[in-house]
C-alpha cells in the first residue's frame, strides 16, 4: 500500500500531516492511537460520508458495531 504524506503548516497552529492512500481507514487506529493522550477519541462525519466510510474506520478500531 502506498501512502502519501502531505505536510500542512501555517501561522497560528501546529503543523500536521494529512495521509492519503488506499486502506487507511482499516488501519485508522494504527495511525491515530499513538497520538492519543487517553483512550477516548471521536470521529466527525456527515450523512454523506458516514455510509461510505465510517464502518471501515470503526472496524479499524476494533469496534463491532456502529451506534
């Protein structure tokens, strides 16, 4: 799997990277968990994106169901 890392930097906020590539949602936990200070996080989405992409992200975190 090829992942492209796009750096984002600006004035007034901390620089970060945007990852672009196939299969990233299935490994979302592997990319996000190392940066968490505690085990709580949230995913923001909408009615258009969620039906297409939320389930793979939940599965990547080991969650068996979507509330």
